[in-house]
């Protein structure tokens, strides 16, 4: 198993100090408030010799890279034995303090290699303070 932060999330340069940073894959809150966070991950899975019922991929949007101690938005998807492309969509609301960042993590609990495709998306939107 491996828990990896997606960095960079997509191959684009941004000089912004606040909000989305496309080069680091993180969203930094410009002001304290409630944010709607959405990640759509397109993942390609390779074939594996022996499939297990418990094979899965977990994705999470975590505050300050602390998935176990801070609140997060998470989802789990089973992985088919034949491999192929599948998606995981996460949407939720988190309260962020000014300057805190959130980023996307993937935990590979399957017996195959995974590749997050470049068509994946990640966004944050301030709902209110």
C-alpha cells in the first residue's frame, strides 16, 4: 500500500501565492471560511494476476497533508481484476483558516500499479466566511 500526495496535480505553472497552485497541486485558502472542494480523478489500473475482494483505491482531500489527524473529504473505489480506467469523485465542504492548504492523496490498496491521468481535476470555491 502507498499513500501519495498528487504533486504536481497537473503540469501547469502558476505564480499565485494563494488559491490554486497548479504546479504544487495544492489549494491555499486566501481567507478563513467554508470551501467547497472537488476532485475528479481519472485512474488507470494495470491487470493483476490474482484479484482480491478487498482490492481498492482510496482518495482524500486533506488539510495540511494530515489525513489521519485533520478532517478530510474521502472516498473509496473497488478495483476490477481486468484493470482499465475508472474515476473517483470527491466533493465536500471543509472550513479552512487563511493560509491553510488542502491537497489530494491517493492510497493504493490494490495489487496493481496505478496511474493518475492528466485529465483529472481539483478545485476549491469559497462558500462563505
